[in-house]
C-alpha cells in the first residue's frame, strides 16, 4: 500500500472525477460532537450519510456530489458524517461517531452509506431502527474468500485486507456483528435498498446481505450493475453509465421515504 498521506491525497484528488451536483444550501455543524455537513432539502425527511474510503480515507467532500443529488432529487435533508479515520482512530471510533450523529435526530430518519460507510450504516440500522437503510456496495463481512474477490477488479483483496488491518487490527474482533453485520440477527430490521457492482470484490457479500435480510423477512430491493466497479458513484464526471445510475438511486430513496411517510400516518 502507498504511504497513508499519499493515499489520502490520491483519494481527495479523485473528487475531481465527480460531476458537479445540484446547487443545494449547505451548512457545516457539529451533531453529537461530530462534524457534519447538512444538505438542506425537505425538512421532514432526513438521510444520514456515511462516506466510503475503507474507514481510512475520505471526508465530507468524498460524497459531496452524491449527497447533493440525494437532497435535491430525493427531496430530503442529508446529514453527511465526518467520522474519525483509522488507523489513528481504529474501531469503534468511526462507528461511535455515526451512532452519535444518528442519536441526535428525530422524526423520519433514514441512514445510508457507501463501501465502509455502508458498513457503518448497516450497523446503525440494526441499533437505531431508522425508517430504512441504503447500502451502496457495502462492506458486510470480513471474509475475503468469496468468489467476487477473485474477479479482475481495480480494488483487490490485499487492499481490502489492509483496510481491515487499519480499522480493526484485532483480528479476533472482526466476526462481531458491529464489524461484520452479515453475522448479526437481522429480524425486524427496516427496509433496505442495496446497490452492488459486478467488478467489485464486495459484490458477493452485498448480495449475501440482501439474501439474509429477505430470509429474516426484511423488505429488500437490489440494484446490480454488472459492468461497474467499486466506487463508481465517484466516477460520474468520467463515466456516463455511472452518471446514469444516480437518478436510479435517488428515485429509490425517494420511494422509500414516501412509503415510510405513508406508514407513519
């Protein structure tokens, strides 16, 4: 792996591959002692978002474009969480930060995230029981032997193992449901929308999580993009197919909010 500072810089430079999102009013504030960026949309619907980056990289700019589209097109207020990063702050720091933010909110609240952020969102969904959960190519298990890890992908198993080593250096903890939510009891969880990519080592664990939710009686929708790679929502400025996936995600989120609102009446 590259030097940590270099890796974080490279990820930050990748922000340029995102197309500019809609003009949405934003503010940065602290919720539960955690820095957040709020994208103001409909005030009666809130989506907490946890960015990706392997628990090691990323910040509020990592998912800025996607959060803008979610707020504008799904018509909700998005609260993006600037959780602490490993290895300086290993597990459970990032999870504790996500928990702290969710705990400050009330009303119609949903939670989502991409990659490592999807992992944090899945755990918070089990604990806080939001209106629904949105998991974009999420990390759901520490098992790196599934077939999708052996596909030709820009993101390899060794890189993911390094992320795990940084976030959860105590290997004996990794089977805990707060690290591997696929191993949790899933009965009674809120509805889920899961996005996976075909050329992604995490593809199979995302599908496995969806299957386990269904077995537990949880309503689940899955969108599978067979030709896409991990992190493709950060390639919208370079890949028209990635850009075309954005409205499919925002439509799914809007539909889930509509259903949750109708159920709450």
